C-alpha cells in the first residue's frame, strides 16, 4: 500500500461485462445513495456490446458530484481479475462491491458504514436482499439462505456459503492485507474471499434488512455455474 486510505470514503467497485441493458439502473442506484462520500470505480471487462457507450452517456448526462474512474480493459480478464483491478485503484477507507446488473437501496452504504463504525471488531458487512425478474421490479421475492452472527462462520467451516457477494462492504485494509479473490475457484471467487477473512479470525456479519436488489435475467454470470440464477443454489 503506497498511500493512506481516505477516512470515511467508500470506494464502490463495479465490474461490467456486456450489461448494457441494465447498467443505467445500476448507476442510478449509486447516484441516489444517502451516503455521499463515495468514489465510483467502473471496470469494463472488455464488453462487446454497448456497455462502454452507456456508461459514458450516463456520466455526461448525470454529471455526478463524486469522482468516477472508468477502466476499459483491453481484453476479458474475468470476474476476479476485473474486481482486483478495481480494488487496487480504490482509495477509500471502505470498499463496496456493486454488481452492474443489480441495484442498491438508497440507504445501503450509509447503514453499512454505520455498522462498521459501531462495530470496530468487524471488517466486512453484507446485507439481506430481494430478488426480482428483469422488468418486474415491483414483484420482489425474499431469500432465506443468508445467515447471521456466529452461524456465518459455522456455515463456511462446513463448506457452505451464506453471504451475497454483491452486497458486501468491507474495510480497505483487509484487501491491503489479504488481497482480493483469485482464479483458483472459478465461479466461487467470492466464497474464497470471505473464507480468507474468516481464516484470519476477522468478524463479519449480514444486516437483516434487505438493502440490495438482485436481478434475474438470461445473461447473468451466475447461470453459468448455478443454473437459473438462484442465489440459494
């Protein structure tokens, strides 16, 4: 780490690959956050659709008050490679993940930062979330696979998974110390990152309030590994 992380700043890392139909909605959900001390780092992982154009048009139209860094990768490096690129460029005390086809509740970052401020023994905080099919945002479904408190560690020790990766916000020093996800477990890079935190005896938690909206659509990455895009799988 060559520089000190900026106190209170949330570095929002959003990776993109062929998400042109959804990226506007996602960016609007970042723009509408009640927590204003943010920077947005967008890593376009060699999209072959109109994702780059959509991002550029959104920035010109909305002129966000927070800094926006856009990185257009010259080739497709995959989920973990793109994510780590964003992590390395982050300068905030906190790093938040945002999947480019999903939405964040306006209070998401504010409530997650407040939790970490009030719980200095915790390094990472996820949230509950709701699922909706593309074009049917009003028809949201609850999920039932997340765990809380000490149950989180037990689930991971037994090879399970109980944190939605798109919802996490964590202290930047954890990335500086442990590094980000690797390519060793394709399709479960997020699992490995959480496990590394737990193996280092760091405390992590989920907020029980749904502060994230997971979009089901035909092109989502999770279908490649888990079928119909159900997080409960």
